[in-house]
């Protein structure tokens, strides 16, 4: 009888974790589906179109690094303030975060519009791939402010514990994207056949609609307090967020070089790589969603000084992430050909992509551990350690070892691909070690 209240509390927390994290999981999944649908729809245009679209999406991810850092800082600070009942300060922090996001988005949009095509050339894309990629990159950066706005508004709402509205916004983006993309890419319903350019227009229009919806909801629900920016709160957001930005820069810049090594094996290899990444994100993004949920739950619990609740919330988020990603590992291991064939009929791309997915299957459990442990560490404000581990693992393992395999040793594409599995095992071990040594009682933001 003595442990019954504890069991009831754990069940209550488990339900709270599910209620918060399931919309985050679905939101992350639907957010990534926009990119997956683009790859799927341009698949009929050939390997060069697939590679070009994937390259453009990779550049967007690289530029989004700073904004993911800002979003994480906003989520953690707002979660702590919301959990402590200081909601007026949380609203001021939210508005200050939006202003900084807007300024950074203008700079990023101009840089991406003018220099994105040059970066594609630097990465070694062929003339055929660059012919598709140049205009696609210009167009997606033209509307980059909507992409950044979606991200920061979702982060603000997640910090308050509202994960359902961001999910609705992302679903709206996906529905509009599918409706618009197909006729614009292939010239149906009386519209011109725009190919890869049509995919860019579809992303821009759908994300603009999603951003406006979330902005309306944020103002209607009083998540923002409009006024002079509170620089003290903005500094707290940035102090937590800039190591995350550096972490994402380390991750995405390393991913750029890793992609450069893959492109060196030819357009077919990179097309298989890009399709494999798109399919992998079906597990990757839910794991990332669990990381966001872990950061939010940890921040709110610590803000309310409920240490036991913080630890139980972490365990429950970890349990859910492992269940989802282990299930996806089995799918990738046993049905890779069928999954790749959904995107292309090219037998060489299917063959290479199937090997990639089987390798991905072995990374799913360490990925789940990495996402949740890193999310919980961010929720405590310990973003510097996550950055340092990401930097050392990405560049000291993935980039260095894959470069050695691809160039001096001239080993196979499959060995270069396998390096990323080792990368994620190292990160999982480092994040778990740090979390279990962290004294949650001493956390103050």
C-alpha cells in the first residue's frame, strides 16, 4: 500500500509525457514530411532532380542551425518561467525571441539567396544537378522568414506546454504542400510544368500559410507580450541557445562535408543517400520530438522545483523514444527495398539505398538515447556539454574517419556510410554519462 501513491504519480506523469510528447512527435514527423514529399514527388524527374532537391534542403538545414539554437533557448527559458508561475516574464521572453528571429531571418535569407548556388558548386554537384538546384535554392531562401517563424513560434508554444497547436500548424503546411506541389511539378490541373522549381513554390506557399496560422494563435492565446524587448530575458534565451546553435553548426557543417564525400561516389550514390535520409527521418524526427518534449518537461519541472517529477519525466520520454525507434529499426532492416522503391524505379539507386537503410537500422537505439538525454540536458541548461560532444563526435569521428575511408584509403561507399553508426554510439554514451552525473537540485536559470 505504501508504494501505491508513487505508482499513481508515475502513471500520472506517464500520461502527461504522452499528452505532451505525442503532438511533438507528430509535429516533428509532419515537419519532416514536407521534405520527404518533395523528394518523393521529384523522383519521377530522375536522379539529378532528387539530388538537387536534397542538396537544397541540406542548405536550409545548415542555415537553420542558428534558429534551432534560438528556439531551444526560448523553449527552455519559457518552460522554466511557465513552470514557476512567472507567465508575464515568459511572454516578454517570447516576444524578444521573435524580434531576434526576425532580424536573423532577414540576414540568412539574403545570404542564402545570393550564395546558396555557389555552395552547391563547392560541394561538387555536377552541372546537371546544379542546373536544377540553383533556382530551387534561390526560391526557398526567398521565403526563409516563414520557415524560421514557424520554428520560433512552435518553440514558444512548446515551452508553455502547448504542443497541440504547433502540430496543427505543421499539418496545415503538409496538406497545402501536397495539394500545391504535384500540379506545379508535373503540370497538372492546367498549371505549367515547373519541375524542381514547382517543389520550391509549394514549400514557400504552404509554410507561409502555416506561419500566419501560428502567429494568429500565439497572439490570440496571449503567448506574446508586445513591447520593448526585455534584454535581460533575451540574454538568458541566448545564453542557453547559442551553444545549441554552435552544436547545430558543428552538426550541419560536418554533414555538408560528409555529403561531399558521398557526392564523390557519383549522382546515383548521392540520390540513394538522400532517399535513405528522407526515409530515416521517419524515425529520426520522432526521436528529435522526444528530445524537445524531454527539454520542455525537464524545464517546467525544474522551474517548479519538482526534482522527482523531472527525473520520472525523463525516463518516460526515453521509454517512448526507444519504443518508436526500435520498431522503425526492424522496418528498415527487413523492408529496405520496398521503402526505397517508393521513391524511385532506378535499380542502382534501390540497391545502394537498401544497404544504407540496413546500416541506419543499427543506429536507431543510440539515436533514441542521444535525442532524449541531450534534450534533458538542455532542459537543465547544460547546452555547452551537448555542443562539445556533438563537435568532437561529428568532426573527430564522422568527418575524419569518412574522409580517411573515402580518399587516402579509397574504401567502398558502404564503409563511408557505416561511420555515422559509430558516431551515434559515442554520442549516446557521452550524453548518458553526463546526465547521470548531473545534480538537478542545483539547476537555476
